[in-house]
C-alpha cells in the first residue's frame, strides 16, 4: 500500500534490464531487489545510487532519500502540486515519489549523464501521468538557465565518482538556488561526509550565509563523526517545520536527528562559508563503505 493513499500499480519492465552498460559515469547496471518484488537498485561503478519500487513509488529504501521525502512532504499542504527542480536524476526516485504523492506537480530534472537517464527511462517506466522533464546538462548550468522564483523545492543530489563536484558546494551556487526558489521555497541537499565532518560543517556554514533558516538531518552515529554517511542539509528563507521534521525523522526505521538553532551553530563551529575559488569536492567514501 502507498503511504499516501491506495496502492500504486505499475507493470514490471516489459524488457528485463541489460547487464552492465557504459554511461558517462563509467558502468551502470540495474539489479533486482531480492527483498522487494518489482524493485530495482541502480548501480554506478558498483556503487548503489538509487532504489526504485515500481509498484509503490512512495517506498523510499535509502535512509537519506526518505529524509528528503520528509522535506518534500512538508514543503506545502498534503497533496498540493509543487514545482520541483531535481539537480541530479539517478533513477528518478524522488521525482516518482512527488508524482504520486502530489499529482499534477511539474518537475524538472537536470542530469548530465544522458545514457544513464535513457537506461532508467527505458527499463524503469515513470508512474502514469508523471510530469517529469529531464534535461541533459551540468547541474549548475541547468540551474542557471531556470527563471527566478520558479520553483517551490530544489533538491540537490549530484555525484561524480562518488563525490559531489566542487562547483556545487559554494556560496555562489547556493545563491543561485535561492534565486530560483520562490520566497517560501525550500531546498535540500545530500551531503556525504565522514569524520571529522569538515565538509559537512562547511556546507552548513555556506547555506547559512545565504538562507535565513537552515537545519541538518542525520543519523546520530554519522552526526557524531563515528562513520561516513549521508547528511541532509535543509534551507529556506522562511521558518522550517523543525518540529514536524523531528517527529518524522525519529519515527523512521533508522531514526535520525534534526539539528538547528544553537545546536547547529555549535556543529558548524569555526567553519567558514565556501566560495567558488576555494571550493573542493566532497570527500571520497572509504573503501567498502557501500559494500563494493
């Protein structure tokens, strides 16, 4: 059953996905999920990038993606269509989620890897009625081409070789996200980091230099710098629904914390905002962190 209504039925792929295929990011493959019928994992260079449940697109398998789903759920009244920009497409997991939880939403995806998008769209069809347009472009260039105040939500989840590219980590990039967002819009970003969390602290400092309200969603062990993991940074000009986010994150199968206000300032410490001239990609994950 869907978490947002009745069951969402979508036929399994008419043609089974091929084996490994060349894409811009190396080699990609769609593997069936042994634990869920009609579910698939997109692997890029043997790293799991996305999970898709074709029968129930509201099922978000990856914990950090579920946290982004909470942000999307709370971006507006339940069921209200949204204009969503996705920087990074992968298997279009969150685009599918929005399409069934907020029918009528207009979604624009910027994904550089056109062969990857073709693999996904051919073998993992989108839900019926989904209004999703994918543009093959660099994420920052695609963002720059969008009109001012044209989006309710901007989601950033871009990786090149398991690292977020440097030009998507700066104040200048965050300012362009703010330009595209409507005044009450919200942005969330996947921030991959490990001990001592220097990159994550700098990313929060960068968002705080642009947005009035920022919070961080993370599993406690990752937040304490005990392990490499995915943190979700959330930012807006308007006050964030921290209490509602906290309840949702605490109820997840792998509970996470929501850090804001004084605790967030303590987390940032003396980290400084990142500018284009000093920007660096996110740290590479340790060997074996994704089971490869």
